[in-house]
C-alpha cells in the first residue's frame, strides 16, 4: 500500500498534481473548504490539459473530517491562505508526516517549520502553467509539468527517492532533488522577474519583449533578483540564468505569471511572498532594486482594490 497523501487545496496546482496522482491509483484525499467541496461533489474534478483531459470523483474532505495522520501532505494553497490552512490540516500531521509545500517564494518554509517542526518540512517547487476556470475546472496549459522536492538540509536520500517513486504519475515529471533550496531560489528568481515584467506592464512576456526597451527592462528585473539570490548565498548557475533571460526576452511566448493571471481577474495576489520578500532580502544586502520596488508598490496599490482573499 502506498503512502496516504493529503492534497491541501484543489486549485490550479493541487487539483492538477493531486488529480493526476488519483488517476494513477495513489491513495489521495483532497482537503478542501465547503465551497470547493460542493463543487467537487456536483461536478467532480475536471482536468483540461494538452496531455489529456480527465474527469474523476476524488475523495475530498473538509478539515473537521480529517481522520488522523497522513504520510505526505502536498500543500498547494496561496501564500495568503497559509495561516488558516495550517490550522485546517494540523490534525493530519503525525510524527512521521512529510509536508511538501508547492508555494512560490521561500518565506513559507520558516512559517511551516516553526509550526510543525523542522524535520517534517521538505523543500518543494513545481513548474506548471495552470488555472482554475469559472466552472472550477483545472486548466493546464503548455508543457509537461514538473514536481520537484527534497530534504532541505541533506538527510536520507533513499527515503526521498522512495517518495518520488510513490508520487510518480503519468501527466507530470517527478524529481527528487539533492539541492532543493537552490532549485527554489532558481524558481523564485524566474518568478519574481516574470511577475515584475507581466504585472508592471500588464502584458505577456512576448508583448513586453517586442516593445522598445522591453528586452532591457526584463534583463534588468532578472539582474536585480539574481543579485539578491547570489548575495543570499544561492547564486544561479550561468546556464540557469541564461535560460531565464532567454525565456523572459522571447518575442514568441504567450507566457505570463500566475500572479498576473490572478491580477487580471481582480483576485488577490501573492505580492508579499513573491516580490515583497525579495525586496526585503535585497535591502538586507544593500542591493538597489528599483524595478522590484516599483512592482511592489504597484501590487500594494492594486491589493487595496482586489477582491478580499
Ligand atoms: N497556477 C500556477 O500556474 C502556479 C502556481 N504556483 C504556486 O502554487 C500555489 C497555489 O497556487 P494555485 O493552485 O494557482 O492557486 P489556486 O487559487 O488556484 O488554488 C488554491 C486553492 O487553495 C484552496 N484553499 C485555500 N485555503 C484552503 C484551506 N484552508 N483548506 C483547503 N483548501 C484551501 C482554495 O480553495 P477555495 O476555493 O476554498 O478558496 C483554492 O482552490 C501558489 O503559491 C502559487 O504561486 C506555482 C507554480 C505555478
Ligand atoms: C513560473 C511559472 C509560470 C511556471 O510554473 C509559475 O510558477 C507561476 O506562474 O506561478
């Protein structure tokens, strides 16, 4: 019997990865709130994806129905929902539970470790472009999604490899990483730069790149984030940085960040976690971050008008 897996949040990320795991026959339960539970009961969980659409009736519960510890908790709520979610899934955390957070940014690692104890918290990150549509369907766009996790401070590599086997499912790549903190920084540099490009300019990467000065703007945003990563002890490898520059200056890609997609719908954004925290770490190292500062201000002003979280 495989591990008991609790997916916290059946949104764009949790719905996709958890849905694919459930389809593969893993022992998956979704922890959701009453509104999403009603939707899942009425319509099931529907995935729309270039890798194949799917519809399933997953096991889904609310916090008061948790029946004890789970082996793995895949945390896929937005950063602004983290505090309430921790209260909700606490009853599923036992002595041997491993929590894999898929939130963007880094700050949540400390928050989770403080609440549940350092050894339970793995590092995690995912690459996927997906959203929940108005009907509650999980719509995945683009390439094969990737789920990466690992011990934050070394540890039993074989246990992580076993976990990789246990979570692997068709429809995404599963990676067990020996350098997960660097992986998370790489992703954060990409995401904060992408957030600055798309949210400040209210446009896709290609639209910005095609405008005069757009290429230089994207490169300057990346340089700010990369300097902060380096000063924090996590410099990006040359090839990784070049890849981010290539992606964010491409005139061909319709890529946007999930934060921009949220912003376009008037929904709350993860400004504090994705941009604000990067700005603060830049300040701590006396790194000037004019583009990130402007993005942060812009998003803070936006948040005053956004729908409440
Ligand atoms: N979408 C993407 O392309 C990517 C997103 N990410 C990151 O992944 C994380 C999740 O993002 P995403 O999936 O897009 O967000 P969504 O808003 O699509 O999904 C989050 C889900 O969490 C649920 N939720 C919130 N609080 C609780 C709770 N206490 N208990 C149970 N469920 C809860 C919400 O349900 P409810 O209906 O009740 O509000 C919602 O369905 C974010 O940090 C994001 O930055 C990373 C890579 C790509
Ligand atoms: C970088 C990207 C687009 C891909 O996963 C992402 O993480 C996000 O939009 O939140």
